[in-house]
């Protein structure tokens, strides 16, 4: 049993001594991880905790993956300064289908070391008596010990009673599946400790808690989030994944090496040492980082091809091997912002106008000078928007 591998990269283990003692007993643990399907993609940020769950699987422990199809409709208030928008059951089901496919890229998908449970199985069965019993287990004073609740309460900002219920419902997941230990990001520590408290109050052996750092997004500032758009998905195409890694600030590389790769710690320490003393170039080390992350989810060949494609586009200024065609419509000259929207390269014509004005739109590598373009300059030629969006316009 490699205890140190399980502890590597964690920021909190409660209580660590008990964790070591339980592992020394040699009995498989039930390792809980709850994931609310509130967005369609599994990001590298999610994968930090998923990969730790896999480490437990590799040592013979049972991963109990809780798909929060019930709690996702409530909304986790962790780190939020305002009440979250509620999702519909249909939205949650759609997201759940997508994220489970992403989970399969990370976890060992084998019944011997994996249980997948939906928390509607037990939470939807609670009647009013059960809910009142649950709320009696925690006091309002305990709830306000939570930092984000305390800040909102102090600022006289609304906190719904349903938000108070979320950590209790998450804790009931632990009671229902007899968790031995619960994993989560560092922002989940308080919620997970509620689960430990509830298990004791329901007469069960309290779970231990393990948290991991939150991976910063590609902006290098805020945590990785689909709502912020600063994310890399585990199911991103290899070229997109490599390109996004290459876009992160140099200052974020250490965290990505430690949290998002499969490298051994001594190799990471060597790389960081070389960066610190100037013997390694940040650009080359970022390439190494990109190759390792792409290889983790797509394999060695895909990582090599992704780097080669990146070089063709950004070093040799060539377009990708495969560029989709789109009919240019009618009219001469062509209004480019609207055409870019029709082709799916931008979300709106106003975004297209902004990118044209910023010089971010090119035809065959040449920056477009205005919003209107002659059809003869456009047809059969490759249009590039930003760094990674390409299309070839053709006549209808």
C-alpha cells in the first residue's frame, strides 16, 4: 500500500493519523467523490480530484462516484456571493450523460473498483419528517461558520433556505453509501466535514476527508471554470488541448505540472529547478507540459501530432490539414462579421465586428482591413479567427 502516493498533491486530510491507521489495516476503503453535473464538460480542474480517486482504485479501494442529479437542481453555493440559478431536471440529465463519458477517460471503469450512484436514489425519497430530522442535526450557528455564508450574511445579501440545505443533502450522500473517506477540491472542505458530522449523528463511523488544490484556469488568475471560459476539457481535441496549454501564463506552469500531468514528483522538481536557474526555456517546458497532458488523455501519437499541428499554424503560419468548408452566401461585397457568425466562428455579429476591428481575423494569413470583403478575395480561401478557428468559404 503506497500511502505517500495517495497523500501526494493533497492540501488537507482530516484526520491524517486516522487515515494512515485505516490504510494500515489493509481493508479496502469506500472512497466517495460527488460530482454535480452542472456543465457539459469534464475539465482538467475536475480531473485533479478524479485522478486522485483513480490512485485509490489502483490500490484496490472502491471508488464511489456520486452523480448529483438531485443536488445539481439545488445548486452548491460554495464560493458564491449570490444565490445560484437552479437547473431543470432535463438540463441535469443532459449534462450527466456528457460528464460520465469524460469520467471514463480518467477512472478505472470496472465494477470491482467502481460504483456509480445517483443521489436522487435516496434524496428524492425523503419525506417531510426525514427533512426535519436532517435539519435538526445542524444549527444555524454552525452553518454561519462557513466563510461564504458568513460574508453574505454580514453584507446583508440573500441566502435562501435551500442553500443551507445543500451541504446537508451532500452529507446525506455519505450516510447513504457508508463512505470511509470523501474527496473534493479545497472549496469543498466545509461541505465534506458536514458529511463527517452527519455520519456520526446518524450512528455511523464518521468519514475522513481529503481535499486537493483548485487548478487555475488558462488565464492564470481564476480557478478553471466552464462559466468563465478559461478551461481545458479532457475530451478536447488533441490540437485544441495542446494549444490551450501553450496559452497559459508561465507562472501557472508549476501548478499544471503538479496537478494536471502524470509526471513523477522528482521529474517535476527537476523541470522547475531548470526553469528557476535559467537552464531551461519556458516555451520548451510548456511544450513538454502540453505533450504530457495530451498524451494522458489521447495517447502518445496524438500528442506528437498535436505539437506538429501547432507548429504548422503558429511557427510556419499554415492552416490545419483539415479545414471545414462553409457556403459564403450571396452578395458582393460580403459582410464578414455576419458570415463569421453563420459559420460558427463567433457567437454573434457584434463579436465578429470586434474581432475584425482588433485585427484578429485573417484571410490566408493576411489581416482583414474592414468588415466588407470582395467575394473574389474570400471564395476558396482560408479565414482564421483568433488562434485556433479556421474555415474555408466556398460558393453556393
